[in-house]
C-alpha cells in the first residue's frame, strides 16, 4: 500500500493544500464572507506545505521535507485549535481579533478603519454541515499530520530494510 503512496504523497499534499486555499478564497471573494485575522493566518501553513511539497517531490531523498511538513501541520493544528477555542469561548480573543481601534477623531482615519473591517475571531460567519471552518480545518490538520507521521514512519522503516 505504501509503495504506491510513496509516489503520490507529495502531489497529494500539494493538491490538497491548493484545494484548501482555493476553497478559502472562493468563500471569501465569491461568497463575500469576510475572513477574520485567524482565518487568514490559518492559510499560511497550507501555502508553506505547497512549497515544501514541491521541494519534496523534486528532491525526494531527503527526510527534511517530511519533518517540515510535520511541523507545518502541527502549527496548523495549533492555530486552528486556538481559533476553535476562541469561537467556543475557551480563550479570550487576542487584541488583533477585535476591531477596537476606532478611537480616532479624524474622520478620514475613521473611514479607513471602517473600510478595513474584519469580523471578530469569535464570530462564526460561515458553517458547513454545522461546523465552523476553524473546526473543519482543525480536523483536517489532525488528519494531515497523522498521514504525514505515518509516512515518516514508513520512510524510516523502509530505509532500515535497505
């Protein structure tokens, strides 16, 4: 099973990450659902995994790429878990999530601030099957880190046999 998986591991990571980014952009720009700051931050691990996936595909003999993917997906679990905690009121919103910077008396600055409005990180503006996107990303990140760790273990065991 893993011998076939070995050939498609990096392309699968690249394709999946591209699909996640395109889905987020579709929801934000086509469906006009404004993303909060943490939603934007949750895209960074997927962008990084696309780059690492390309390096892993073209330079497959290095385990470094798999370790980097584990770290990237772990960071995705942490960011999405934190966002999920904020949505469920386990954690307080950090100052970057709130729009409390409207303490200006200059009307042009006030208008600029209003045009840059981002929803709070505790506001769930879009759900799929009753789950927020942060929840879905949390579970996807756990699945991706599990697959990557299993692949890393397979790589280590296959190198020992050779």
